[in-house]
C-alpha cells in the first residue's frame, strides 16, 4: 500500500491533515453531495477510510471525526478542546446492526464447532460473560440462545450421522 498520502494518527495537527487531503480522497454520495475519505493511519498502519460529507469548504465534519474517532484536537481552537467527547455508558449500549444472515450463520456454526470440539457445556455459550466477551470481539454478532444451540446440535448430529452411515455403506460395498 502506498501510504505517502496517509497520516499517522499521532500527527496531531489538523492543518497538516487538511493540506494532505488530495483529490483522490474526494468523492460523491448517492445524493451527489461531496464526500471525503479519512486518510488517518492507526498505529498498526491500517487506514481509517471513514467517508464523511464535506459541505462546501467547511471542515466541521472532518474536525468532528478527528476529535471523536481519533482524539485529534486542533490545539489552536479552544472550542474544540471543550467539545472533546467523553465515552458514555450509552455509547456502549447503542444497538448495532446485526450481520447479514449468511455471515450470522457462519459465526453461529463457528461457535457450535468450538463448543463441540472443546467439549464446552451449553452454559458456556449462554453465560452472560461469554456474551459480553463476544460483543467486544464482534458487536454485530448475535450470540445464539439456548434453544437455537440445541437445534443446531441436533441438526449437526443428524447430518454427521447420515454422512457416517453413507461412508460405512460405501466402505462395506467395496
């Protein structure tokens, strides 16, 4: 990745960031409004890539994004220091958009596989601490409930039973 146009998140000068916004970082949304793409790199070198609306020559959306997401504050602007947002408990309680069904299903199957291969009891999956940990790893994943896990175990058993039966029949026939 050519990161010559990207800025490390510890380059805390908004003027430098604004100067480095190139034409390729501009775009347009569905409504035809001009957008910009955040060019900040995190400590691991991953690009933020957040797309935000750019209204005219205003940089207010940029400044708010840098302040709220990257904790970059324009030291020349006293109001920005006052607006630095503290994390609130309600930020964590916001509802997340769940994964599309096919991704949710993949995650559920992965949990089931882990549970069965490591001999985990059903209580391990339904435990609130497990659900909390999973929400930290993937906030969009909905941890399946007890009944869903039981149904998945039954289907898995039936599927594997049929496969084993077919393998034994094929082996016995040869």
